């Protein structure tokens, strides 16, 4: 009986490999302290320019741009140009919930 239940679960459970790879790629992209700080900063400020980001995090502009490009290329951030400035914002705030969950786990 137990084996039949497991068999039913396994046959109804279908894993979408492409979705798993995409999720894994996003998790690898955010798995850096500076990128987590950027995500947190954008979560609290909605949208920020590159200048505002590197100034608030006290890092070099080149370093900020490097990390922002990684996050953008993995679909974590979106960018919009306004004149000479590029503004970044979170594509989906759910990632901040994942980070908060991990932080709660670290509190124990």
C-alpha cells in the first residue's frame, strides 16, 4: 500500500528541467554578499541609479556595474535608461522573501 502511494506521487510529480535550471541560475546569481546587499537596497528603494547603488554600498562603480549586469542577465533585475542614467529595480520581489527566509534560518 505504501509503495503504491509513493508510485502514484512519483508518476504525478513531473519536474520541468528548464524551470529547475532557471531557478538554479538565479540562485547562483544572488549567492554573493554584494549582490544580496544590492537586492536588499533595491527592495527598500524600488529603483536606483548605478551611482546611487555604488555610493550607498561604498564600492567602486566598476564593481557595482559588474554585479548589476550579472543580476540583470539572470533575470533578477530590470533596467531602464532615463537620459544619461540607468535605473535598476527588482524584476520580482519574491527573491527578497527567499533571502529573508535564509536569514531567518541563520538566526537559529
